[in-house]
C-alpha cells in the first residue's frame, strides 16, 4: 500500500468523525506489519476531556483485534493546514513503534516523518 493510498483511507475514515464542537474532522489509517489497515476518527464529547483522537481510535481498534506491530499511520482532516498528531497520540504510537512513519495531509498533498523526528524522547 502506498502512502497516498493510506492517506485516502484516512480521508474516508474522516467522514465518520463525530466533531460537533470543534467541527475539526480527523481520520487516521494505521498500517500493520502484516499489511492490514485499521482506521479511526475523532470522537468528541460534551465533556471535552472525554474526546479521543482519530489516531488513538485507530490504535485501539488494531490492538483490540490482536495487532500490535505498526509500520505507518496516515492522518487526514477537513482543515486547510498540515495535520500533525497531538502529543498524547505521539506517545501512544511511541509505545508500539518509536520509528513508525507518519503521513500527514498537507496543502501540497502530504508530508512524511518518522515518529522519532516528531517526538525524539518518548516516555
Ligand atoms: Zn491526538
């Protein structure tokens, strides 16, 4: 699966976002070492702190299905700026692969990073 294809899966997942408060819809597509893709979207809540990001939703779905080896994650949003994972999601991804590739939707298409670039010293 190409980075572009994974980003398209993230874009599809974004359509399921529940974001009535921020209106910021995000989708994520997580590629496992075995070639499976798990997706997630952000799910907000009237108790704001109870919200979960798309990236963590995808990780939770994958781990719940027995997958823990991740190669890449793509992130798409309905915003105009490049979308990067938040600090909590970076830490959650670090737990499973400190070198996971992160594909971020950008105005030009996408930008690709290693998690170790975005968060060099995870917990
Ligand atoms: Zn997050």
